[in-house]
C-alpha cells in the first residue's frame, strides 16, 4: 500500500525517536509554530510512538507548550530507541489477540485524523518512518544525530554541541596529562564514523586521533609516542572514536549481538590504553565521555539549524513533498528521499580535515 497525499492539511503529528540530541526542542518549537501559523493542528506523540501504543496520550501542541524551549536539551516529547514497531507485538485492552505494533500505529494515526507525520530521528527512526510511509502514512523526516553520520544532508543538529562538549573536556585533560606525564586515552561517541573524534581532536591539538575510517596499528602509535617522549614530551592526548578498530580486527562492543537490537559499541579506549602502556611503558589512563555528549543546552549554531530544519519540514508538508527528509545543503534547506538519508555518511579519508591533521603531525594510527 502506498500513501495518498492529503488534499488539505488540517492536522499533523510530530514525534522524536532514537537517542536524544541537543536541538530537538528547537525542532519541535519550529514545527509547532510554523504549523499553527498555517491554521493547522499539531499533535505531539510521546516516547517515539508510545502514545499510539497504550502509553501517555498525545499532547495537543500550542504556543504555550513550546514557549521558551529552544535552548533546552533533551526533548519535551520524550524518546526511545527500543521496541521497533515492525518487530514487536502489542496486546492492548480491547484486542482479541496481539497485533504488530506498526499496524496499531497506522490505525491510531488514521483514527486521530492525522494528515501527515513529521518524524524526527536518526537512521533507525527514519527507517521506521519510511516503512510507515509504505503503509499509507504521509511522512516527512527530520534527520537527527549527534554523530553527523546521515547521508543526504551536510550537517545534523546536535553534532556541533557534541563536539563543543567533547572539546571542553579534552581541553581540561591537557593540563592533567602534562602534570602527571600521562597518556590520556579519551573515547568519544560517533558510532561507525569519526566525525566527533576528528573535529574535537583536531580542535584541541590532540596528539593521536583514531577513527573508524582508518584502522589503527598499536605499533605505529607506540613509535609515535616514544618519539614524543624522546623530545621531552612524555605525555599525550589520544582521542578514540567508539567505532575505531585495530587493523584486521572487529569493532569493540559492550554487549553481545541480539536479535532485533544493534549491539552497543564501547571498550576501544580501554583496549588502546592497555596496549599503549604495554608497548611504551608510559603511564596511561582511559576515559569514556559517554552520554555527556548528548546532554546540555544546544549551541547557537545547533539552535538555529534545528529551527531551520523544523520550519522547512512544515514548508515541505505544505508543498506535498512527503516521503522526503529535510536536507541541509548550505546555505539552503532542500529535500532528499528518506531512503537516501538512512545511508551512512563516513569521513572521507582524503578530506581536507584529515589532510590538515596529517600536516600538523597528528598520528592517525596508520
């Protein structure tokens, strides 16, 4: 079944799915106000699709509900990265037997007379939205991830804030590393791409930056650090993306792969720290920044970018551009098919930022 574009929009819904990112509330504000100014009603779906699956009821968004939220981290609608509606069943009151959650979501959106859905999320959430589109629900996607790893858009909101947070933490570590003659190995987020590690590491004059796109060699890192020590610098900052991996080996995971759930990356910094200490004899410490990179108030750049994303989503709905995501192609907001957005965007190994790192003498592990 394919969707049928509404002849006239009276009511839209918005939800936020997947991991949170600074700027989500700015998107919600922009979508709500832009829609209200067109005379449309706006429903906020809580906790992903939770409101449609027996959770807290949808909230009718008005001007008061989005007043003063653009600077806040998190999302006032809540979010979740569990329970894919296409792989789970629900048995709600009144049901004779369990039903596929996705079928229930579609029925509820129709029962609520929703003319279109603004789905804000990363690759997982946008994949779900694309499937709902195929079931008859008009959808426009807003790409969201701190990892900046979604194709078809130049920059995702939340990335600038995550890099700023990582940068601040790395700046503070330089003095303690130098004071104690230690190698500090710092793991940052980014999943299978190195955007955060590269931008934060380069900006803070890190000595070693390890990204998934360039498999690393412990021997080469050790030789680099030993050479620094001989020059009178027996300390270093090593920035490691959580998806970095040693040449010829697999990624590092915190847990085992489970059906219907992507395993969590993690453990690379601890491994690298142990191996560096073994190979060099230098005192080494590992630190994982973790979810601090997701939190806090969005930067000015991310607030403005998120507001532009939200307003553009409503313009696209008015123009009938369902089945697309909002795509940022500086300086313009345009659109691209949802299926293109869920393709992963990795760091080009020959990009100018990588070249800059090499020319500054930063070790990339290869």
